C-alpha cells in the first residue's frame, strides 16, 4: 500500500505517510532499521510507482480523513526504503502541492551528494537528514552503507543543500549502545551540526523492533550526556525517545488499516487495541492476520509490537 494513516508522528504532528519505495530498496542496511534488513541494496535512482498513482491514492486518503474529521499536518515520505531512490520524487511532490498540505521527506542523506536529489528535496517543506556519525568507521558500522558511498561526499552534499534550502531542515541521530554513542562520535557530530545549523537536532533511540537483535538503546545517563554534548554546539536539541501514542486513524476496514500502518510503522499492542475500539472489531481480526502470516508479533523492551511480514529475498 502506498499511503497509510494519518498516524501520530513525534516530529510532524499527524502525518499521512507515503510509501514511495517497495520493501526494501535502500542504500543503507542500518543495524537498527525498524523495517528489517535491506533486501535490495542500491544507489542508482529508478522508477518505482507512477506519480499519478501516488497522487490518486493520497487524494483518496485525504478525502476519507477529512470526511472523518481527521487532521493531517503533513504528507510525509517515509517509505520501506530510501525515498530519494525514487527518481520521480520531485515530480510527485509538485503534484501533491495543490492539496494544500505541507510535504515532508525523511531521508538517510546518502544520496544528497547528487544535484538531482538536492533539487528534489528543495521542493519539500520539511526535510530530515540522518546524521548517525561523521566518523568513517562508526558510520560504516552503524548504517552499513552501499560500498559505492563515501561519507565525505555525503557531508559535503548536506552542506550544499543547507546553503539553498528555504524550508525547515532538521537532523536525526539514532543512538545505539556501544556502537555510536561514544563521546568521540557525539563531539564530532556536534561540530558538524554547528556548521549545518538545522532548525532542530533530534536524538533518538530504537523504540520499535530493530533489524538486528544485538541492537540496544543506551541508558539514560548516556542519552543525557549526548544531549549535553550537542547542546554545547547548537541550539534546539531535542529528545526523540517517546512513544508516539495511539491516535491512529481508521478507514473503517480493520484489516486494511492494520496492514497499511504496520507495513512501515510497527504498532504497539495498546495502539492496536485502540484501533479495534474505533472500528468495533475484536482481537480475532488481529489473530486472523497473524494466523495467515500477514503480520507477526514481535517483542521489544518488554512490549508487544505488530509488524507486517515482508517477502524474503529468494536465494539464487
């Protein structure tokens, strides 16, 4: 499904998600990715979904949400892979503008060294850039990038983008215990961000099941230390470690809602229960999807999450 939500977002209020990349085409295979391990590692941009199809689905979702009194603050490109791999991203953003809702793109920044990618991101009202490390060895261990990518090129691309971009630019740093949460790494990130000057620098930790079972969140002392280090270099550092809440929208079809939301946004058990209350369904609807293999139950930090099952890459 190309669109999902509206869903509560820790950064964007209530956003209508746009899944413009199939699972899972990405330039990174981050150890903490909530969508799972990368199935198709690539850096070349290509056609995925027709922009007109995305427009039609978004327009339909907006209409349904409006009829139900659901608020939409942003149309957010948060797909199953890296959104800038879509060579039609710029055109799609332009097509959505007449809907009168701000657009947002959450990117891993990996392709921002390309001029065409920077041009596409210029069209969005709000852009989030991933900055997990600016130290080569830590970057490679955390984000596990495609072999053709070079960190220096990416950092230069971010700076070039910042010079011309007129919208709201934010950054996000995902902290992983014993991988990129060292003082050395945070000091280096702070130095880089002091030049980039984002409107906000978010510090996050894994709040949903990660790609690798070995991934864990730093403790509160480390998170606070990281905040203090960045705050010495830049203003407007914020934690991004809280749960989004359970204010998910519903179209009235519980199976469609669960499949569309969990395809890119794992749902905590209490969020699923609240959605069931909205539609008047009971847990048997969820159990049906579990039994037929459409979604799976996963535990993280003692909480139950429900995630859509994706096709596995076939062995050659």
